[in-house]
């Protein structure tokens, strides 16, 4: 849900059609944000020595970079350490004078080396490590999806009267409001987990904390699967939720730090894809494990997934960036090589060292506080971009999509007027339809990941949110007219159009819209907003179901239409742009934007940053 440590580091080159595409790992052009207090001088920033070499800090493990001098500091900005690499790429001997791009060196027809790891796509070793780390996301999906199909068996004892066997009840009868609270405790736990995970991961490492985090999944699964009361079941859900929150933070962090520039788009949506895969798998297994007391086995599988991932993670390298930050350069270089099997990592590692070296040089500059960022009291006013990140994370959960994931079995059982005997028959038509909803969600994310870089974030969000609002209206119409097939079809379309755009774009927003200097604080705030909104929706959904009946999805018509209006009038477009360009175009207080920002038409030059 957050990418606290995402670099937002890339450089671009102009393609034949004039589009800007990512070609390598360098420092993103981001403004150095300083607190802006009237009457107080801005602290001076250190510059690079003219004879600086990246190898000076790496015990000779990295080839020396070309010497370069810095220009005088202007307007409180400093040169990017990527200038060393850029001087190599952009030297007059290697430029095509017509198109101002690198001439062919030792690589393909675009001048990109086939062995330079900076330009590689998703390779086998990187994909396997990403999957191993994303097992936590699969577990997240399993936890939130496993309560859907057996819900009626647990809360209403639809499989028969409550009986006790070997000290465990066959069901735990409770009201719909209490069931909503039990379900909602998972996102509440996720909020708690997301709040501390970034801090401890910065100290102990991403891999190590992911291993430790599996203890929450195991403990939560054991509490839930052995629960004999509402309280124990709720505590188990909350503890599992902590594991979900830590996973949602660290999986995206690890993948963003391990990814190459060309694979960053795919791995950016990888977490949401794996969550939906876990949700779908939980629903497939639920078909055979919904009856009493087999739902306890269903809940315990989360512990098995956690134990399996713990064993697998011992074969996964730690994040190269984390190791380099801790000064463990040889380990960092070895970890990067394991993620880039068969590729030359020397220049990519040099870039990584340059990034960390510049951040260390500016460590004396205090970053702006959260309050200063929110009130615009910084050198660059980020209020509009911060609002957009927070709104997107909130809109993801108020869409009603999680309500469909949590309660579709109950909704469809009511829609098709299933009798008690029909509910006891497993699989019922409602359970089979729920299975399909989970499958189509995973397919939708894959579709969205493939169209996002072609159509642009803003366009995809606009189409996705408007389509979701229309589908919510169709669900209301079908419910009011008592047309079960229409309701089921609309729910399928609802999940398809939502997950293909509005469902995963929020996870990309912070790293694409905000400079690194404020990314940690705003990402933590955005994660809190996301989880708390999910808790409210999860808790109130069954209450709304009782109160609104056929009009249950009416509020979601409105919320998704608000997201559509946001996309039309306020959403920035980050496609193919470095962070500095996004900041230059959309800085300032909250304001209306157009398809082509007025600031964009002025061609504001990117701001050099660290």
C-alpha cells in the first residue's frame, strides 16, 4: 500500500515517436524540499568535489566514474550525482546529432547494451525473487478472502445447529453487525502493521522483517482456526491483519528496490495481482472447506503459507539498496548480481552508490515535517500532489470493491432467494458465482498492467471509475427488479473494470507523484487513510445491507462517480515523466488540471534533485 523506500529513480530518452521512455537507473529529478520559513536563511548544500569517484566509497569494488565538476548552486538545488553517468552517455562522441540520443555502441539498434543490467527487462532470477517475496501478498489475499464463502456457515450456522466436537463449536453464531466488526478487524490490524513496518525494515532489512512477519500470519491463523468465541475469532483476524499490513508495505518496497527500470511498471502492479491470486485461491479451496468444521482447516492454511515462505526467503537476497545504505557494499553488490544473473551490474551499482552518496552528503539538511508538507510551507508546494495521493488511497476502498470481495456470497444468496437447504448444499450457486468474481479480478489486473503505460494513468482511472459507477447502478437496478442474473453479471463487470484501473493505480501514485524527501511520511499517512477507510467499509457494509436492501450499492454509485470527477478535473498524468517534471507541472495548492497542464505548456525545465 505504500512504497516508503521507492527510489523514483530513472532517466529517459526520446524514442522515434517523440515519447519519453525509461532507459536506465539514475537519480530521478526531484526537488530538494526544504522548510520555507520567512526571514530564515536556507542552509547551503554541499556539492560534489570535481575529482569525485563513486569507487571512493566502495573499497575498489566499483569502477571509477568519469570525473566531473559541479555547477554553482542555484535556487537551493544541487546537481544530480547521475551527472557522472550522463556525461558518459551524452558525450559528443556518442551522440546522434539528429535525434540527440546515444549512437549505437555495443548493443541493439537503439544503442542499449544487451549486457548492461540498467536496461534489462524482467529476468528469471528477478521474477523468482519477486514471487517469493509476494507470497506474503498471496497470504494477504488468502486472509481477506477466506471469510467470504463460509460466512453463512460461521455466523448463521447455515450448515446445521451449533454442535461441539472435541471442544470446538461447529459455528460461532453472531449478528450481522458483529460479523462486520470481526471482518473489519483485519484492515484495522493492517493499519497497525503498516504504521511500524517501514521503521523496523529500515533498521533490520526487508527480508528479515518479512520472515519475522510470518509469525503474525501463523499466530492469527492458529487463533482463528481454533476459535471458540467471537472475541477469539476477532483477535485472530486482527493479528492476521497486522501481517497483512506489514506485507503490503514491504513487498512493494522490496520489489521497487530490486526492479530494473524496465520491469518497474510490471512489478508495480505485481502486489495487487498477487493479493487477488491469493483471494481467488482461498475461494477455490473454500468450496471444499466451507462446511463445519472444515472452515477451521481453511483458516489454518494461512499458517502453512507463512511457514513455506519463511523457508523460501532464505534463498532470496536482501535488498541491494538496504545493504548499501548500511555500508555493506560487497554484500549489496553480490545481492544485485543475484537479481541480475548473467548481466553486467558495474554501472548500475555505481549509480546506486552515487544516489546513496548524495543523500548522505545532504543528511545534515532536515527534511520538511509532515505538517510543513501538508500546509505548503516548503520550497516546492506539494499540496495538490499530496491531496491526490491521499484521495486515491481513500477512493480505492470506498469504491465498494472490498464489500464485493467480503460479502458477495451473502449478497448473491439473498439475490437468488436461496433456501436454507440450498445454502447448505455446497457448492451453492452463490458460492460458484463468488469464485468467478475472484478469478476475474486477477485477470483484470493483468489487463490493466498492460494498458497503463499506453493509455496513461489519468485516462485509465477516468474510464475505470466511471465504468465502476455504472456497474454499481446496474447492481441496484437488478436488485430492485429482482433479476438475479443481471446482479451477478453487473458484479462481475464491477470487479473487472475496477481492478483493471482504479484498483491498483493508487499503489503507484505516491512513488510517481512525490519526491523522495517526503515519500516516507506521506506514504505512511496514505497507508493509514487506506486501511482506516477499508475498516469503515468492511464494518458498515452489512449494516448498509440491512438498512438499504436493494439499494445497497447506491452509495457506491456516488463514491465512484466522485472518483471519476477527480480523474477529470484533478488527477495528474505521470506517464513517461520523471518526478521533477510532475512536480513542476502540478505544484501548488489544490487546483483544476487539464489534459495538457498549463504548466506543461510552459515547458518548465526539470529541477535537479537528490
